[in-house]
C-alpha cells in the first residue's frame, strides 16, 4: 500500500459508499464472505496507522478517486506497472498557440526501425551473435508493447508512443 510505503501514520479515508463506511466503523455487521474478507484486510491495514478515520462523502465529491481506482484496476489487468503522472502547466487554450516539432526519420537503413523492437518484445527473435543479442536486449528494455503499439519509456516513467512516418500529422 502506497501510504505505508511513504511512512504515513495518519490516514483519513473518504468513501462514497455508506455501506462500506458502516461496515468499517462496525455499525453494520458483515454477513457476506467477500465483505468479511475485505474487512479483515482493512482491519489489518488500519492497525498499521497511528490514527485511521473513514467518512462518507457524496459521490460527486469522489469522482477523482473513482477515476484513479478505475485506472488502477485496468492497469493491473493489463499488467501495466507505471501510470503516468502528468502536470498540466498551462490551460489548453494557451497551449494551442505553441509550435511543436517532430524529428523526421530518413528512409533507408532506419526504415522500419520499430519492427525489430516490436518483434523482440512480442516473441523471441534470433541474433547472429551473443553481443548483438545483449545490446538489443538492453535497448529494448527502454520500450514496451501494448496492444501491438510500441511505446518508449521516458525517464519520468511516462510512456511515449512511437509513431510511424506520416502518423505524426494526425497527432
């Protein structure tokens, strides 16, 4: 749990489910096996904090938490380990005025540069020698393949989509 990893000692939980809040507070008794299992986990985690409070909030005040929970659930199912955290520095209206430049990759030896990475990440490919295999394995570790689309992992953990020639015009 992130809060424990960050050594947080006081936990305040906002929940839009009155049923969950009352189960955790002990106002309601859990009868369903699944709910009893969840409560056991919550009680174990609760004991790790110096203070723990849970309160009911209206659903409309919990929209961001629901969105984060949804992202977490989908990411876990798809085995995505990094969730990008994007800080928007300017409103969209101001950003539309900025100019963006895209590096054009020349045809020739670089043509289809993504193909080898896609093949390496999706299945085993053979190399001529061990040195080439080691080098390529190291380079490929900076990329990931999601639904057949190649992404480069940035230093900050943000996934950057790799574009084929001509695709950047659509972006």
